[in-house]
């Protein structure tokens, strides 16, 4: 299949396919007599894998490490499980930080309802933030 067909089959652009080739995530395509890139089903499989891995939050570097293991003949399952565990721990940490930020913003918003814009001075810049409750 040609690059446009490959890209369309996975829902990416031709530029994305070329980018993955440059980064070594996809093997260099064979070239037809006309010079066009020609891809086989193994490239389609790999491109779909990259899409799924990115949707799971893995970086291109992490995806490359999985592909390298597979290309070296090693089953990458243990490595993938470790990456997923690390990613999940990071997500949980971000969720805690976002929940704390949400609580802080809600407190500031509630406090802002008690303020009169006429009381805001040039020294405050904005008294909603200058007089916000300090919970941190």
C-alpha cells in the first residue's frame, strides 16, 4: 500500500508516517519502480501499535524502547507493564495535584463573590487574587 493508504487506514497523516520513519519507529519503506514508498501489513500493524501506545499515554521514546525489544527478539510484556505502572503512578499524582488546585480555585472563586470591584486598588492589581485565602 502507498503512504496515503497506510496513513488513512490508521487515521494519521502522511507526514506522521514519514516522521515515524525518521524517528526509527517504522522501518524504511520499500520503494516502487516509480519511487513511491510501498508499505506492507507489518508496517500497518506497527503503526496501529504506535497509535494505541500513544493513546495509553506512552511517549515516542517509550514506544521506541518497546519496539526495540521486540525487534531484538525479546517479548516486551514485562517492560510494558513497568511503563504502564509508572505512567499510572504519574497520572495518580497529577490527579491529586489537580484536585488540590481545584479546591484552591473554588475557594478563590467563593471569596471573590464577597468582594466589591470598587474596593480594588492599583496596589492590589486584582484584589481577588491579592486577598485570596492562603491555604498553601
